[in-house]
C-alpha cells in the first residue's frame, strides 16, 4: 500500500504472506526498508510482493523510488526494478506498485507460469471510487 496525504506526505507498507516463500530461519522482506516497501515524501513510494528472499537482495522498492526521484515515471520505475531482479533470477515470483508525489502510479510483475497479470487498486481525489487496475507481467 502507498498513501499520499493532502499535505504530500508519502508512506508505504506491506505485510508478509507467511512461510510460503520464506527460507526457514530468515527474516522476510516486509520489515527490510527498501525491500518490501519504501517511501520518501520528496519522490514517491513503492511496495513489493512475492518471493521476498530473492527480492530483498535487490531492494526493489528503494530502487524504484530513487528512479522516480530522478524523473522516471512510476510504471517505468517498477519495470526497471523488476527487470533488475529478473536478470539474475528469471523465474522469481514478484510484483510491485509505485506512486510518485504528483499522483502518477504504475505497477509491474515478473511473468512466470501461472502468473501473467497483476491486479492492484487505485484511489485518488480524481476518482469517484476505487479503481481496479491490471498490468501484464514482463
């Protein structure tokens, strides 16, 4: 989840899915800043889900926020963060959402058997109700 309040403060958060993707004895990616989620009120926020033991090695949420800070749009930032992981772990399961401080948003996911699209929810002042959005995985 990424939230930008009326004053422009950005926050992001995730939760763990439990033991399904976690190597025994390891901390999941959710509590690792920049892995599960990352936010900076001067750039935007990002949140990731999936194989945390792989994803935490790359800090995809931090990477995406830094790309947005440099002017990259949220969709491209998400795709670049996923592509960076995919280069080393082509079959990893993962997806992420990104939002910049102007309200732009995007998402990306890694295509693996049984996972070719990623659904996410969006709500902002311009929408009358929450919108379910979807992206095709890369």
